[in-house]
C-alpha cells in the first residue's frame, strides 16, 4: 500500500508537470475540441509531412467524439490494432488494457469468464446476478458472461471504459464496460478471405462479404471456423482437453435514407470442447481422515499433484456409476434412462450464443436526434467438469446456464447553444435458468448422493437517464448526469436430489415430502450519477476531473435458497486525468488517477450445505472497500514507420476496518471473525504492457513486424481468515489456503510478422504467442480447502503456439 501511495503522489506530480510542458510545447491554437475524425485517418506533421498518431473516434459517452477530448478513461483499439496485437477474444484484452483482468476456468462451464476492472470483480458470474463489467455489442447489452469469449472478428473498433458506468449505458456497472462496435456495411463490393494454420493442429478459416444492394442499402456478412487439438492431455481418458471448436457468423443490413438510417444485425456463435485444463495443486489430508473410508485418499491423490513436468496434463474422469445404495442394494439399472445417461457423460463444454439487434437513427432537425436500440440475446452454456482433475472421485459437477433477454433503449440527443444533452430510457426483460448436479466422494463404499440445485430466473430492469454538458467558456465544460434504475429479481428454486433422480423431491437430511420448489422475489431501486469538469488547456492538452456513482443489482443465491438476498453493491469514485499530445503528435501520454469507495461489496464464499458433505458457494455483502490507482497509456511515433505502445496500472485497495465479518464455530461456540485484513480478490497491484510495430516500405508492399510483452502481477482469489483461538493446525491450514489461492504474476511475449503485397491485395503472416513458453495459472479454485472436500485445483494458461496464414482482399477501397 505504501509503494502504491508513493506512486500515486509521483503520478500526480508528473501529471501536473507534463501538462505544463505540453502547453509550452504546443501553440494554443483553437482550444475548442476538434470535431471527430475517422479512426483510420492519420494526421500529418506541419514540418516534414510525416504521419503522426491517428485520431480515434469513440462513443464512450453515447456520442461520437475524439478520444483525446473525451473525459473518460477509455482504451480504444481499431481493427488493425486488434489484429496486430492478436486480440482473438475478450480474454486477450488484459494484455492491452490497464487495470483489466479476465480469468477463465473454475468449477463450472469453461465459457464463463471472471472479469475485473480496477479491482471491481464478479466471482460468481451466474444467471441470477449481474456482471461488474458489462459487455455491449453495437449498443445492445449482453447480460451473461457465458458469452465472454465470443468472436471479435470484423470489428470497426473496441472500447474498454474503466470505472463506474451508471449514467448512459444500458445497465449499471461498477467496474466498467466493454463496448464492441462491429464493422458496418459499406457502399462498395468487398471480399476478405483469411486462413490460418499452426501447431496443435490449429486451423482457421474466415470469410467476409460486403455488397451494396441498392441506393443507400448494403449488406455485410462475416463468418469463421476455428479448431485445434487440446493444449492439455487427459491421461486418464486418453483424450485432449481444452480443444475448442468454434463456429461464428454475423450479418448486418444497413439502409441510409433522407434524415434517417436503419441497421439490422444478427450473430451466432457455437463453441465445443472436451473439458478444461485443470490440475490438482494440493490437498488437505486432515479433511479426508474425518470421512468414512477417506483415510486412504491422500495416498491415492499424491501421484496426481501437478508439477512442471505434468503442467499440461489432467486426469479427470467424470461421475462414478452408482452400484449400491447406503442400504447395499444395486440401483443403477433401475434409474430412468436420462439419469443413466448423465452418469455416462465425460468432461465437455458447449456454448451457444446468438442475438439480433436493430438500431434506428432519426434526424429530427434543429440539432435534435432520436435513436432506438432494440436487442435480443440468447445464450446456453453446459459443461461437465471433474473438478479435482484426478481419477479419484472427489467432486464432479455438471452445470448449465441459460439466458434469453429482450431489451429496448430510446435516446433523445440535441444541442442548444452551449448546452448539449442526451436523455432516454431503458427496459430489459431476461428469463433464464441455472443448474448444477454434483457428485462428491463417489469412491466411498456407500456412495454419496448426486444432489442438484436448479432455478428459473427472471430479471427485469427499467431505467431513466439524462446527461448534459455546458460550455462555461470555449475551453471549460461542465457535465452532469443522473439515472434512476428499478430492478426486479425473481427466482423459483428447484432442489432435486437423490442420485439425480427427478422422481424424488427429498434430500437425505430432510423430512420426506419436503417441497422442491421455492419462490423468492426481491426489488431494488437506486440512483447513478456523473458530475465533472474538463478543460482544453491547449490544442494538445486536455484535462478533466469527475466523480461518478453506480450500483450493481442485488439478487438471489440459487444454490442456497435459504440464504437471504444479497443487496446492491454501490461504488462511487473520483477520477482526474490528462490526455496530452506532444512533438507534433508524435507522442501521446494519457494518465488517469482515481480513488473509489465500495459499499456492500458482493463477495463469494465457500461452505457446506448444513448437515451434508455437499459443497456450495454463494454471494454475500462483504463489507466496504477502498480502491485507488494510477493508469498510464503511451503511444509514440519516434521515426517513420515505427510505433511504440505501452500501458501501466498501479492499483491498491483494502477493506474498511471492521466492515467484513464472518461467524465461525470454534469448539461448538460461534465466534465473530473480522476478515477486513484480507486482500481484495482479483486485484493485481502492477500490470503493464510494452509493444513495438515497425512498418518497412518495400517496392511491392509493406513489411510489418510487431512484438509485445504483457505482465500481470500477483493476485489473490479466495482468501480466508481463521477465528481467534483455533488450534495451530487449523491456523496452519488457513495459512496454506491463502498461499495456494494467490496466483503468481506472469509475463507473456507475443509477436507477429506480416508481408502486405500491393498487387494482388494479399497479406502473408506468421505469428507466435507465449514465445517464452511461460507456465502460468489463470485461476485457482481453493474455496473448499479448509473444509468440505479439502483440495485446491488450478486452470493453467496456454503454452507456446506458432502459426501462419494469409489474408486476401478483393474490391476493397
């Protein structure tokens, strides 16, 4: 914390000094923010004709404006930047965006992603609670993180907004937003064909076709196919794990008329794989010694503890066939056919996601415009994971998450003199389900039961918003915005239990006849706001300060229905920033400093269902927290054809003293434990990237060479605190879990070389990822080490990969 505090002081001093220098380095030409320019247009130096840094247009505030005059911390990536940096899906964004962390893996389907911006994260990305970081595709809110790894081909640009986004966007988000803008149809014929091959039998093919259909009417269709062998070998089954096969297609139809335009779009994505790349890190012998028949388990597990030599191996099987009941009678053959089929499944995952959108823009005249955004999103994710990654049947889980949402947003924007404004309303109606079927300790002679948690979910949200900007002087602007949101969170719980047989509605620890279904309803309403000042100090120096507030909706835990609803998480912050261009726009330095206050932080904890050995996880409001940091983004063009990029984030945070407590049982006595000294989960204190791209002109085209190195610092995932007065052995167990749940920092080196020919319009390229073959962990699951199942597993990162391909373009301008 001391190191980060000093860094913030130095950063503030640098911000002030650099602003003064930028003002001296640049003539105070017209201080009014320049109009938006196309993202692909490069500026020319006034003294030599050399290309400087491109202007980038963003829509971070739901209107087009230059990145350098937008008072928001936002990273904007053009289509060319995404391709050069090999950003293939959302998981790659953490390499190119400061303060951004995205993790895959966990005790569920592989399609789920755990996203964090500025330490604001969601540890339980299910159907019944909202993400901390929202995703938008062409303005349509994507409600479920199961679509977090969707394809990013054929984009116009991608924007990552950091900090609370509560006022203008469709949903309140406390961490930030990922704004994906796909390529629009154009008024000329164009075909782009792309193919790639690589090690691990990687192969990919993509095709984009753009066609004008009539005056003002154009269609654009893009599709691709990706497939490869798994990075991990499942030794127990003799198969590969983590071997995704993906199909993707998107179509957009756009009509531009007199004073209006209409864009219709649709996309479809399907991803399959044969299990996750999980490995056993450690196990707790004390847990097994207390179980019937468990004393011999440590000896069975020991050979499967992952080492560097077995880093890319897993040994998970699946469910254990039930042969006897606790009474000793054979029962498998008497189970229904669908339940028998469940027992025969092997590790696998599938994500199906698709959606439709319609955007209408109408020019009402007199600087007044109306926009309508209609959206429909569907997703269904299923998977079976042998959570411990060994043939010893500790925990196997089959999960499913489904969502179907309709949304409608209307915006009215305009300008009157020095005042510009936008106001509107949002409505979203989502129905979905969430289910999990788990088998624990199947190796014990009298097998445990498969228990099932399932719920039908209905999420309804309504919001009204207004935001305006007033020019106090030609250089100084004031912005204020307010939004009010109303949420309804309703679930119907279905608890089906014994051996997965839906004919029974009782659990072993319940009285016969206990009803399966339970209906729970909750409503929340809350405000969001934005207030800020920005100042165009010179043509190349833009300063801003702002404060924002936003909330993440409360909801229900579908896995533990007797637990009360968790309340909304509220975040407010203050942010100061400077966006500076230097030396005739050959150097760009953007800096943001922030401090945030979180109340009612939603945190996942691991526990056992009372009276059973069945593990579960659920969300609680875990007190209050403060997070602060500094972010830097640098772009430089020191010589013709050479572009340098770098970013750095320095973060720190802690719970407010005494705000996060837990009741633990010590010797049969309940003890209140203060957990406020724990580190905040998924917060990397240091994160940076450095990259360079050299373009060499040739007589027949261009040679483009790129390399980048990205480092993500250590972070904790699920820390725990032991109660005072516990034994030394128990205290040591808690200390061990804290050590095991801390992910080590790692750095990845990537590169790409492309040869672009002028005639024909063809690019030949080679690429490599994780060139240093770094063995790293993306996520750990340790929630049950101190109790319950007594093991810790990890999801490993991708190994060194290499490949090449070509892109052919016809008809493009």
